[in-house]
C-alpha cells in the first residue's frame, strides 16, 4: 500500500549526540586549519586549487554538513535496492532508537570531501547492509570499510562521495607519514588525499535511527 511505501526513510544510520557533534566539529576544524599551514600540504596545494602557487583556505573551500551521522543504509524511501529488506531486518527493528558507541579512528580530506572513518564492532555490523555497494577497487576490503561520517563537502559535491573517497584511500598502499600531528600521524595518498590516524580513537555515542527529509 502507499502508506507502507512512504514509511521507508531516506536513510538509516547512527546519529551523533549533540555534545559529541560539537566536539567533532571543533576537532575537524582544527585539523583543516593546521593542514592549511603545513609545508607538506602547501607542496600539494595544486591538488585543491588547480594551480601550484594558488593558496587555498580549506575552511572556505569546504561547506560543513549539519547533523553528523554514519549512514548504514541509503533507502531513498524504498526505491534503493534492498531497502525494504533492510527495513524489515529484525536486527534493524530491534536496535531502532538504541544508543551505540561509534569508534572514530581517522580523519580524512580529499579535494571533494572531509570525513571521519568509523570502525564498526561485530554488533554494529549486524546493522550494516548485506548488499553493500561493491566498488571494483574495494572488493577485497572487509565489510563495513565504507563506514564514515561526512563532515564537509566541497562546492557541488554530494555527501555520497565521502564513502567512495574513503574506500579509495583504504584500497591504496598505506601512504607515507608526512608529519606527526598532535592527534597522530598524517599520511599522504596522492591526488590531494590525506588521512590523519587518530592515536586515540574518539568514542562517539550515537542513536541508531532514520531520516526522512
Ligand atoms: P554520507 O553517508 O556519505 O553522508 C543522505 O543523502 C545521506 O545518505 C547522506 O548522508 C549520504 O552520504 C547518504 N547517501 C546518499 N546516497 C547514497 C548512496 N547511494 N549510498 C550510500 N549512502 C548514500
């Protein structure tokens, strides 16, 4: 019936509690500000600006996203493949409205997106869709590798890009450490792709729920 169809949300995911959202926003902003001033970053500035000498203000370059969350299943109100099956999954129904603790292990920046990498527990993986979108380059990565929080996107970039950028980085050989930052080692992966591994992961309480626009 039409009523049942409209009951499937745009997406399911873990929504960060507001206290940790503010903290993560500050951490991400500090990271961008620091990155912007680093010689190693300036050396590769053309990845972002297109021109070798042109400076980039990363704070201006990216538009921050609101309501930080880690998408589990994009359902598109039931139109996406596997949406109905996901909505009916007993694990999904059982966990709906429960609080989980997400583990944020890295921050990454590309010319398109800024994100936080999330490593899921076995329990959290029960809520990860079975038919996760398969990308050619990521076919050998473990399930849940795409888990992330989109923090910001460049002009004209849709947030779905963040997970693709993360998978791309994870499929590459580990980048060289270009600097030990306060939070941990910063690695460069070429083509404007940077990843800061957090020496101490950030524990982020988040509610498993869904979003209807
Ligand atoms: P995100 O998870 O990287 O932030 C609404 O658009 C939300 O669903 C966003 O959070 C977005 O990206 C996510 N999203 C959009 N399209 C998607 C897709 N095809 N696959 C997975 N997630 C998607």
